C-alpha cells in the first residue's frame, strides 16, 4: 500500500497595481460608503506575495520596514476572512515584496489582500470560485474584488460590482505605457472622501454612465472624464497641482491623479527621462519623489 504524502510547496503570485483612469463619485449610501462609476485597469507594476504552508497560525514578513506585519495588514485580514469561511484552510507564512507604494491610490494593499485570498484558495484545493472570492474580497476592502480577477473593468457601487470590458475595448488599453509619479507623502482614502464630502460635488449617475460608455474604446478619452476626488485632494494638497503644472510647462507631460491619490499618471509614447521628471517635481513635492514607467497589463 502506497501512502499519499503530498506536500504543498511555497506558492507565489504577483499582486498588480491598478489605475483608476476615470472616477466619478455618483452618490453616498446610508452606511457612509460612496457609489462610484470608474474605469479601472491593472498595471504591470506589481508586488509579489509568497505563501509557505505550515504552522498553527498565519504570519507574515515584508521587505518594506514601514509596512506593518501584524493583524492590521490587509494580507492577514484577508487570511482571517478566508479562514472564517473555510475553517480547514492551511495555515502558513506570507512573505511580501513591495514594489507598489502605499498611500498612492494604486491599490497596493487591496491587491496584496486579494492575492492572499487566491493563495489560500490554491493551497486549500480551490474550494471557492472567482465569484465567491470576490465576495470575500469585498468584505476586506471596497476595491479588493477587482484584484481577484484583474483585467480592465468598469467598477460600480462600492467597487464590488464589476463589468469586464469587451475584448475589443480591452485591446485598446493593453501595453499602453504610463508614467507614474508620487510625492513622499500619501493620501488616506478616508481623508480623500471626507474632503470630497466637504468640498466636492456628486456626478449624476446617468451622466457618468453615458460619458463612460461613449469613451470606453479610447483610453485617452476615458482619462479626460476626470476624477471626482482630484479637486478636493488638490485643495488640501496644492503642491500636487503645482508640481503637475511645472511638469506640463517644462516637459510637456500632462498628468492627473489616480484613485484617492497621491499618485498621478500620464500616458507616454516613448522613453522618459525620470531624473528630469523628479527634478521638475521636487521644488513643489519635496525630495524623494517616486517615478517609474510601466504598462497597462
């Protein structure tokens, strides 16, 4: 008789960043969450999350010392959510390698959380399908569901209602080069929406839907639809607008904010001198400006 002694080896997944190419805030629910209509795309820029099964509790480490690795981290919060729905899930250790800056509006933490759910699902023999994983992800964070199956989508409601772009629409996005820039400081999503409530204005939902439908086949047109959070965030952080104005006047690069900030982006057609980009931004943004070029995945 032969025993089955299969051992689950270390599992690894990429956790991509995302861009909100457009973001219209169209209403607010009684629980305080806002309703959105947003075109969201994944990026080649990504964190890496590894899972090594073993032990009697979930633990984690991170190569970025500024990231908390206790139960406040979305990775371990996602693991707890998964385990609550599947108590026999394998325990193990998560190792996170960060490439996506936090406090940027690029969804790095949410993507890491969705990655944790996917890794535990793999280690547990795939007890859940994509739809169920997206439901679990929504309970971790509003935009986590997108990262369970990260492809170009329209995100609605709190972020849990997702509609994939058609293959022809998605083809217009794939491989586009994008410059990402971020000051040393981040912006809290909670604060960004609080500033919006105090200073912003809701977009009529039917208008947001009609405009996005008309623009979806052209990523540049989608970007021109704007971001409802940009004006209130820039009002609190005028240095963001000041830096982008200098970038436009000196290098001809027109950038806008993604998500709740503080990261901004611009489509680019060729090589970018990142040293010149940082030099243009530093007078307004201060030292340690982060800049990179990546592609829409």
